[in-house]
C-alpha cells in the first residue's frame, strides 16, 4: 500500500509540474514573463480589429508592457475590455490615453499617450481608450471623395477626346501629315543626290585648309623672328632717345641756357636779323660796284 501511495503521489507531482511548465511555457510564448512583477490596467474599446494578446504596449516607441487579455463586456454591449500588463516600476499619469493603432499590415498595438498631470492612476484603474484612424480609414475618408470628384472630369475628358478623334478635321490633318512626310522623304533623296556631288568641293576645301596651314606656318616663322629681335636693347635705346629729347626740350625752354637764349632772346634775334640785312645790302652793292671792293693791278 505504501508503495502504491508513493507512486500516486509521484505521478500527481509530475502532473502538477507538467501543468505548471505548460502554463509558464504558454505565457512565455505569448511574451508574458510570469516571473516579472507587473501592474494591470484596463481599457475599453468599441473595435479591437487586429489587436491580439501579447500585442505590445509602448510609450514613445518603447515597449513597457503588453496586452494580457481581451474579453467582451457582456454587461456593456458593443464594447471590448482589454487588460494591459505594464512594468511594475511604470506609473501611469492621470488622464493618460491608450491609443489603439494599426500598421499597414493590419496588426494593431497600443500606444500610451501620456498626460502632464502630476497625479497617477491606481493599479487596476480603467484608462481612456482611443482608436486611431488607420491607413485605410484615411484613404477612404480623404482620398475617396477626391477620386469621386475626379471621375466626372475624367468622363468629360474622355468624351472630348472621342469627339476630337472622330472629327473630320482630324482625318484631314492626318492626310496632310502623310503628304508632309512624303515631301520630307523626297527632300531627303534630293539632299542625298546633292551630297554625292560634294567630293570635288571637299578637295577644294582641303586645298584651302592646306593654304591656311601654310599661312599659319609663315606666321609662326615671323613670330619666331620677332622673338629673336633684341627687344630689350631697342627699348633701352628708345628710353635713351626719349631722355635726350627731354633734355633738349628742357634746354630750349630754359631761358638761361645757350639754346634757350638763342630761341628766346629777342635782342639776339634782331641783331642777327640786322646782320643778315647788312650782309644782303653788302652783297647787292658788291654786285653793282665790284671795282669798289676789288682792285686789279696789271704789271
């Protein structure tokens, strides 16, 4: 009997341990750490589409907890009660909102919108639940009205295009375009025929190019000859000549110099003029009376 009792106790203990391990394992797979202390809060929503147990609860993008349980409020029809498991050290300010958001794939999560209140919620309190508009909601509310306004305009545009295409003037324009295309093809053939006669002209152009090349070589030779000219010595000579001319000009303008006296003394000018006049009179008198000045004696 004792052995049988011991086996039953052992089997019972094993079953209890297995159940505990299974419970802990299920919670672990859900993301619940049963060994970590947590505070529990509750939120009520009208619609929790996409929200599942173990969904993250974040503050400013940082995960501070998860959704512990989701249940329907039978005493409050049309509402769903969500249990939040938050870190033990996290305090929820009064007035904090639990915003239910969905991503593009439809997966929902809860983000706590913290208030600036200095008081805090007690553990087990109900938080204010807010359902944020998803991407599809924004599309249906913002984009669909715009699309509805565009449809009549598109219909009018298609009607106008249909009328334009079916108009007789469009067919006439197409015929004109065909004629223009044919004229362009004929012009292209004529240009090709004209281009076939260009080789002699090309030869003349080559000769002209060669002449330009020869002229360029001559210019280069002249330039090389100019480079060999002693420009520095020429410049020095020009500077000396300029200096001498400046000195001569200064002397001519200086009334105290010899040249200045010759150029600027009126008395000297009058004397020279009188002397020249006297010499002229003397030459005239010599021509008239040569015997007066020249005496010839014959032996």
